[in-house]
C-alpha cells in the first residue's frame, strides 16, 4: 500500500466516523429535553429517503458486476470510487435518521412534548413524492431498453447504470434542500436553540475528508472521472459544507447566546410547555 492509498483509507474511515457521529447529537439533545421544539421533522424525514437511495447506489457500485462493467465501459476502464465505508455510512445514516424521525412523528412513544415542527411540510412531502416518481419512470425506461444488460454500456441506449445514477441523484437532491427548512426555522426564531451545533461541526469535518479521499483516489487512478463518475459523493461533501457554514454563522455570530423570541424559543428552555401541549 502506497502512502496516498494509506491516506485515502484513513480519510475514508475518519469521515465515516465524523459523519456517523453527527447523527447522534440531535437525537440525544431531543431525548434530554424530551422535546423537538426549535427543530423540524423535515430534515430527518427526507434524510431517510436520501440515505436509502445512497445505500442502494453505493451497494450497486461496489458489489454489482454488471454496474461495475458498465461503469468501466463508460469511464475508460476505471472502477467506481465507492469504498466499503461509503456503504456502511449510508446504512448507519438510514438507521439513525429513522430513529430521529420517530421522535417527531411519534412523540408519545418517546414521552416527548408535542411541538410545531412535528408535521412535515408540504414542500418536503412533494419533493419525496417527486423523487420516487422520477426514479420509477427511469426504471421503466431502462426496462424498455434492449441494451439494459449490456456490460459494454449499451452505446446510446439506457442501461442499468443509468437507473443507479437516477437513484443516486435522489441523495443529491435531498442534500441540496434538506437543510433549508432548519435554516429558515433558525432565522424565524432568531436562535439556534434546540439545533445541535455539534452535529454541524462533525458534518463539516466529514465533508472535508470525504472530498479529500475522492481527490486522492482520482489522483491514484490518474483520471478525474473518479469525481465526474461519482458526482453525488463529490457534491455531498461540498453542499454539506456550504450549509454547515451557514449554521455555524447563525450559531456563533448572528444568534450567539439567543434564546429565541417566540414560543419555540421558550419551549427550548423548558418553559411554555402547556402552550406546546395545546398544539397536539
């Protein structure tokens, strides 16, 4: 193993650890407060769809001989830059997202005080439905293509690699929009109370290392199609870091020490619980 291969492996597992640990602070904070006030279910709910699609696409890129053959045919004989830690991370993220989502959708199960953010927004529900319909349409197009099982990539026809890309793009779409509702909630409340900054710091660190690993892998292959051939992983790190920068600015600069100016802020301090109970 060369030095760069060693660093690629180290970066991969450290980013896996950082991103995996980032799922725990919010659910633990919710549990300690017995409330999800100050946050919205939109983030963990759409994360479930995102990590399900990410797990499926990573599994296919890593284990499927057909998908790997079609990828190699399309990208000059190269192999996907997906690593085993990518699959592990996706499955772990899916599990933790389901657990966190249950804290919002089933507050009684956790003995939580109901809050305003427990109901998914119509925007997020619409995006989830749109992603599912889009993937189904692509799968039907691939099924109608006579070249779908061609290991050489099928020329100009649709192949199963295209279906896997469609599934992986769901994760990209989720990443592009999943943070927006919480950014708006923080802006409305003029506070980041209830939103764990620890998860954001871990997420930012993981993003840096994820991009670093992909860059090293592409350098070792001598071809940057390792990035263009896996745009979701590359975008995942970059988009996450941009949103993380917004949350860090909100927490440490704009709303530093703020408790919130509405009912949500009061609920975060353990006050106004009777008002929140009337929401149910």
